[in-house]
C-alpha cells in the first residue's frame, strides 16, 4: 500500500519535518557527510603546506617575508570570496557553488604541485583561497539546514574533521619522507590534496541534493517537495496554491541581505560569531598551523621527530573536535567559547613564560592542551554560531561575512607568526598572541546569545529585522523576548 504524500505548505512544514527526525536519516546523512567532506578538503588543502613548510622553504630558498606571504595568501583571498560565496548560495542555492569550490581547489593544488617557482605557487594558492572562501560559507549553512534543532551542536563535528585532515597530512608526510624524496616532499603533500579533491568532487556531483529549507524560503515549494522526496525516500507534495503559506519578511537578493545581520536582534549574534571566528582564527593559524615548526623548536630539527611531535599535538585536536558537539550541548556554544578562550590564554602564558625551561614531557603536554581547549571550545563555534543564528536566506551570506572576518584573522595569524618569531623570538610571540583569546573570552561572557539555549529558531522567529521603516525601531542590542529565552 502506497503511503499518503506529505503536504508542504511552506518553510515551517519543512522545518517541522526535519526537526521531527530522530537523527539525520537516509540521503540526508549522505548529504551531511559530503558537505563535511568538503570542509575536510579545505582543512587538508590548508595544512598540506604546513607539514612540509620547512623543507619547502629550503627547497625554494624562501625568506621569512616570502613564507609569511605564501602561507597567508589563501586567507587573504578568502576574505573576498567568503561573502561572494554566501551571495552565490543565497542567489543560486547550495549545490552549484559547492561543486565549483571543489573544481577551484583541485585547480589550485595542481598549479602548486607543478609550480616551477614562487610566483606560480602564489597563483595556485589564489585558487585555494577562492575555494576555501566559497566552500566554508555554504557548507556550514547546508549542514545547519539538514540538522534537526535538538542536534544543533553536532555542526561542531567539522572541527574534528579539520584535525583529522591535519593528522592525515602529517602521517602522509612521514610516509613520503620514508621514500627519500628530500626537500621536494611538499609537492607530494599537495598531490594528495588534488587526489582527495577529485574524489570529493565526484561524490558531491553524484549525491548532493539542494536544501529544501532554502527552496521553501524562496517560495519554490514544488522543488522543495521534490528534494524532500529524494532525500528522505518518502512522498512529499507541494500544497495547492490556495493552501500555501506565504514567506513573510522575505529578504531581498543582493547585498541588502548583508545589512540585515547588523540590525535588531541579529546585531549581537553577528558580534559574537565574528569575535569567536576572528579570535580563534588568529590563535589557530598563528600557533596551531605552525606546530611543525614549533615542534622542531621544542624537540629538535629532525624532520621525523618534529613531525611526530606535531602529530601528537593535533591528535588532541581530533579528540577536542569530536568532543565539541558534546561540550556545546552541555554548556552551550557561547560558554564553551568563553571558557575555551580563557584556557587557551593560560596555555599561551605558560608557553611564553616557561617554554625554554620546560622538561620534555611538559613541552609535549602544554601545546597538546592548547589544541584540546581550542578545538573543543572556540575552534568550531564561530562558524557554527553564524550558521545557527540567521534565517535560511540570510544564512550563507552571514556565514560569508563572518567567514571573511575570520579569514582576516587567519591571514594575520599566518602572516605575523614568522615575522614576530624572527624579530621577538618564540616565547615573546606567545605572550603577544595571548592577548587575543583574553579579549575574546571577555566578549563571550558579556554577550548572552546562544542558539542552543533558545527554543526560537531563526527561520520562524518574529523579532527578526526586516526591510522598511520598522527595522530602525527593532535595533535594540537584545530583543527582550529573546533575552528572556536565554535565561
């Protein structure tokens, strides 16, 4: 007996069905993990140079300024392409820009892999920055739109995937080193990026389905019902025109959408998400990304020992990253960020004051705890906060803006570490950078918004800013009803 088709009258019906699911079933789970797989590729692309940075600098005779520009270049490019990616996703949907990002990532990897010199590497890193900027803004929005409300904190699993990619890069670096390839080892790491990129591109082409929530918010209910049928293997049908519930307070296309995230109840959410994203980017890309070099300073210049040390540190990132959804569920994303920043501040103080005097066992523990506190707390939360704080047609654009701010933080971290280290020494660099998590922790304690601590979802809340004269009257720092729901 054929089941009765479920009628879709509007976006609320889509949200209600997704929230009623006990998990992320069927093809929804495939789409979820494929979106996460794209973030794995972004992490793999970003960390591929890290594992072989020392040999690469020797191979190409790079000075500190050239290393700083090369390592940060993709992040500088991502500053522009984060909001561009968000605009593309809000206008054309999630799938096409995600596939485009994979094509760009593969193109960048091939350019770097065969680069005869420094200029071509920068060109390849330009493509990688484009891919990174587009992909992260959209993939996190898509993850949010396929996740039931009670599983919101599961979005933080992307942080565990990030460190899994970093650790895999380090393991592959040890494998390539055993092949006695010398200082050209970095080319092999980039080649592995291209292979992973092609594999994820093919899988996304085959299995991704457009977000029904985005389609419904765009009043494309026939397409939304078709997408729901494909995803959940059940019959869905768009309601007749007379029964459809119109989308109220619909944001218009274009850059006007971006202005909304700086008004009304969205303003503190934007400030919080941007603070977490900028600060975690600076602390990770100034410290975590350079762990192979830091490990060499702590454990000696031997490539194998330095890489093993970096691998040990990043294994704590896998633990913290996959713990992050649990931590966020128990204490909330905001408090997890606040306490995580405070703990990272303490670790940087210890490294800055005592790293030259530490016994070997303590020199291994403190950077490991830095990564653990970072990955289980603020590391994932900036992107997750922005993905859960805005309604569907604003979500990717908001992710683009917050991601662009995070890319500024990443670019600064990548750029300043080699310069500060060369000028001030490693210990003083740790102390200078400790200011970042300290300030971020204070801001996280002050702003009280947390999407995991409210029953109101951004796609159906009534207090969101809108176009027109009423918007100015809604520009309070925290809507009283929303503030009450936080308590």
